[in-house]
C-alpha cells in the first residue's frame, strides 16, 4: 500500500497569514527595512553594477538583478554571516528573507554566483566604504551625530587557515608569492597571501583586523579600517580619528598609548583617555590603576559592538580570499551593524536631538 501526500498550493491569504505571524514574533528585518533609506544607495550601486549604455553589447538574455535588491541581499549575508550558497538557500527557504527583499514566491531569487559577482563588483570598485559613509551621513541627518567622544579598538577577523610549507610562508611574509604557485593558478586562487598570523592572550589567529571608531553615546561605528591581523592597533589611528564628534575625549586600551599618538591627539585638540601602561621596573601606581578602571567603564562600550557582530550577527569569520574582498566583507558587517543599531536607537528614543 502506498501513501500519497497532497500539497496544497499556498494562496495570497495563506501568505498574508504567515507574514502576520512573523510580525507577531517581531521580525527584525521588518524594522531594518523600514528605517534604512534604500533608494539613497541606488546611484552609488548602479555606478558599480551597471555598464554605461554605450558599453552594453546586447539587450538579449536575462536582465541584471535590481541594484537595490542585490545590495539588500548582501546586507542579509552580513546580518547573519551567511556564505553565498547559504544566502541563496535561505532566501528560497525563509519567508522573512523574501519579504525583506520584496520578492514573491514566483520571483527569481539571486543565485550564489550572482551574489558573488555583485559583491566582487563592489569590492573591486572600493564602493563599500562609500556606502558606509553615505549611511553615516543619513544617521547624522536623522539626529544621530557622533556624540560624547570616540572610542578606538580593533577585533581580529579570522579566515580559513592556509596549509603552506615553511618556505611558502616565508615568501608570503616577505610580500611575495611562492615561485611554484605561478604554474598552479588553481592552487594560487585558493591561497590568501594578504592575511597574517597574530597572537592574542597566548593564542594564535590567522586573518585580518577590523579597526573601528565608535562614538560614546550612540555606539555606532563612525570610522573603520581593515588591515591584516599582524598590524599593530596603534598603526590605524590616522585612519580612525575624526573631528566631527561633539566630545573631545578619545578612549582606547594601552596598545594605543605612545608619545606619537599623544602628540596627534594634542594636535587635533583631543583629550587622551587612553589607558596607561606600566614599564619594566616601573609598574603602574595605584592612582594610575584606578584611572584605568574608570576609563574601562567607557571603553567597554566598544566591546558591545564586537560582541553584537560575533554573537548576534552570526560570527565574524570571512570566507573570502585577499585584502580587497576582506575589506568589502568587513565593511558590509560594520554597515549592517549600524543599520541594526539604528533600529535599537529608534526604539530607545524615536525623536533624537
């Protein structure tokens, strides 16, 4: 005896009921979709994604996916740290993702290759930082200007580890590609020669660093810089400091403390709240330790940003190869965090000063 299962086709009202149940569970994507001015990104996106009219060879074939739709697809990937294959699968599988993208059950879904191509176009054009700055300008117009001072910190962003020989690693560390890789393009394409090893608290990590400037009041990322993991935190200061914050204070851990950094802050009329560090034979005084503890209570706010990215946004592992692509992925993570943070700020204070 065989048993048959009848699958009823979902109708319009069935879909509406499903969406209503998602709303009852406070679908976070609905709030993000409502607060982000997606159309403001279109001109920037189309500069990277659409060829000029004169360069288009033919109008035959499938039309390219909508620029804003593809951008929102990349935002989804950043919000949940999804691989390109997972983005395609989840958009097909989850009604909340479909609704966020404005797709119906009958619409074409971006496939993994298309997602990769669109991100690659943004990465190679260096457009992600432009998009980040555009959204930061929108935040300021909405009343969320940088307030209360700036907090600097960096977080290690891991990538899948390469398994290289000692000689290969030595060549890469010197900024060179190993000689025999030139004859093996398939192998070379899978090797990341931009990522580096670093140690933190006695543990080794391989990848990149996400250096950020977070404003004290709103906990929004205001500036960011992406480097290999071996770059010292203090080397990113020039990329991170900004003049537009209403507060003059700058907080950072002891890794940023140096005469050079202190001089830069004085030149910018900024007040240093960077942790003091002891020296060999000259440990910190109790007063200095107490001052550091006071500064830690402010500096800890930046840890909330990294914690949100690592725990609430699916982790920070980057599955791309090379610094250019890592910059795009990490930049999108910072941008998606700010979009998510804007929703939280609106809940706390719908009418910012």
